[in-house]
C-alpha cells in the first residue's frame, strides 16, 4: 500500500517506516509533487496534524497521514507543546531549542515532561486520529548523539538513558511516535483484511 507521510525529515521517515513494516511504501510530499512548505498554523497538535493531512489530501487525492509532536514540560505549563519545533527560532534549530529549554528550567526541580504525538490519517476521504504519549523527565544537560530534537534531554519513564542514547529500535519500542504509529498500523492492517 502506498501512502503519503507529510514529512521530508529522513529521521522521521525511517522511524515510521520501521514501525509500519514492509507492507507499506511511504511517499514524501516531494515524491508527489508537493514542494511548498505545508502549513502548520493551528494552536493544538491535533489541529496541526489535521491541517497538514488535509492539505496533502486536497492537493494529491491520495491517502495520507501527518503527525505533529510536542514536548510538554510540567513546570512550563505544557510548553513548548505545539511550538516545540520552533521554540527558540523560526526554523527547526534543535541546538537552540535545547539551549532555551535548559535555560528556562535552570534551578527548577520539577523536571516532569511528556512527549505527545498526534497522527491524522485521511484514507478514502475520511479522517482518523491516533495519539501516542510517553512520560518522562528532562535532564540538566544533553546526552547521546542519536535521534533529533529534544531527544538528548528527555529520559522516558522507567529508562536510565535519554532517547538520544538509545538505538533507533530501542526508541521506537517505547516512543510517543512509535506508539501512535503502531495504532495507525493496526488500523491500516485491519483495513487490508
């Protein structure tokens, strides 16, 4: 089954492909002639995921899905949340985002946080939402070199190392995106029966 995933991020593409398995061919927006920036103008993860999926569906008519992920830090009232990718700057500057988060948490003892992913799937014109959440805490310094985004600062509940210290397989087994994608995969596999 061919399906468009609303990302041109190679890390996300390989993470999701690994969870979905061989029965699916993931296409990027570029593969389908959508080269412009896909809008993300909503104030919730659900809204952004839905907007991105609808944008792709309207332009291609193909089954597609989009995700939006946010890091929600308890001591910051849920921030950066929907603004996670652009926390410090206008453009996905992971190092700047991490520096700002550490600065904003300096001296804060409550380091509880969670990653949350929402996926909007549009298949046969109908939208379906899937959510994945992983609870954890924010470290006071970066560790590890795998992954991307806030991965070097986030330790999931029950783990001893950050997402950035885990292999892709270890991370996918417990991550927010992995959990949401497994729900998506279960739904898509059920449709094939």
